[in-house]
C-alpha cells in the first residue's frame, strides 16, 4: 500500500464515521500498514507532510513537524518508540473529535510524551521523573520555536506528567484527586490545573493505554512482547501483568470516547492476560512444590 493511500485512510478514519468496532479495527489496520510504509521515520514523515487534521493550524503543524523529526532521530526502544508516539498521536486525535480546541495541546504532548523514557530506570524510577524529563524536552523546544500563546508550556507539561501510570487512578477519581496527585508528586513544578488541561490529560492517558491494550488480542500480545523485550526478558512476570491490569488499567477507560471505541477490547484483553498470568503462577507453584517434594525424598534416601 502506498503512503498516499494510507494518508487518505487516516484522514478518513479521523472523521470516525461508522460503528465503533469497525473504527477500532480500521485503526489497527492503519497503524499496522503505516509501520510498513514508513519503517525509518513514521512520525516525522506524517506530521511534516500530511497534517490535515482539523483544529491544528499552520503554526501547529510547523512546530509538530520539527518536534516529530527529533523523535524520529531518537528512535526509542522496542515498545517506547517513535512508532508508539505516532500511534498515540493518531488515537488522541481520534478521541478528540468533540474537543478540537484541545488538539494542539494533545498533539504536542502525544508526539513526545515518552521521549525521555529509559528501560533501565523503569523498575526503580522515581515517580514522574521520566515524564518530567520528557516534558522539559518538549517545553524547551516550545520556548525557542513555538510562536503561539496557546497551548502554554505549563499545560503541555501537565498533560505529559499525567501519562505517568501511577496518575491514572487519580485521573479516574476526578479533578481534585488528579490535581493533588500531580502537586504532591512534583513540588515546585509549574503546571496548569485548568479543567481543559484535566480533560486533555484524560484523553491522552486513554490514547496511551488504548495503543497497548485497546485493539485486538494479537495487537495487545504483540505490544506486551515488545515491552518485555525492551526490558530484557522473554515474558513479563505474571505478577507484574496482573498488577498492571488490576491496579493501573482498571476495568474501563477514563473518557466516554475511548470507552465507546475500545472499552470492549480493553476488558477482553485484560481478562485474557490476567487469566493467562494466573495460570502461569499456578503452574509455577505446582513446579516448585514438585521440586520441593523431590528434594525432600532425596534427603530421606541419603
């Protein structure tokens, strides 16, 4: 498939015409084919040439093209990559059909929200540290190159900080809990706690999760494999999988828009992953018990 055809499909998809389940499948098809069309630089190619999304003006497109080119040069890792940023960007634009005034803020935050992610730090990371560094990368570029008053660096910083997995529960609890969680976790950091920024934070957090587990079962398993490989293991630990789905993701999206498009997939993929993880834990327990019995018999014989 040529890039022109894919571009047309993406623009068509962003109108969100048709049933939700068909839209979700259409999105997965587009994302899969896009990685084949632009294997070396998906984000910069799309944003610098084909930005026709309503709500983004020429100045937004110019800055996003520069920002995306930087992300392409960075490349990223197996899961947290330029491709992931592209996918989250497209999903965020789709979810914001009724919030077009938030699209410049969402687009800027989505394009580089994991720019300073490092797998070696993931297991011991200080809360918000990687998100804050990613935000500072983006806002430093805004200070130099962004020629509009809105969105502000404070708004972009706040939305990126809200993608920290530990902030999702606060987002779900409501505006006050979200504000307090970010304030407590980022003392002295300049942020924007307006209602629009809260809404944008919910949309981007949902887009981020949807790219991981909001599409088909094979897509979700592929993403899990990429994340495991990125962390240097063959498979995610079952207890980590259960913790992620039960304590981070939960049983529903934050926004009605994401729930309508991807809610069914989230619950199906979550249930399948948790069931498999619990079966793996049970099998491990059985093996450990068998090994202990064998060790006990050896001691008796000797």
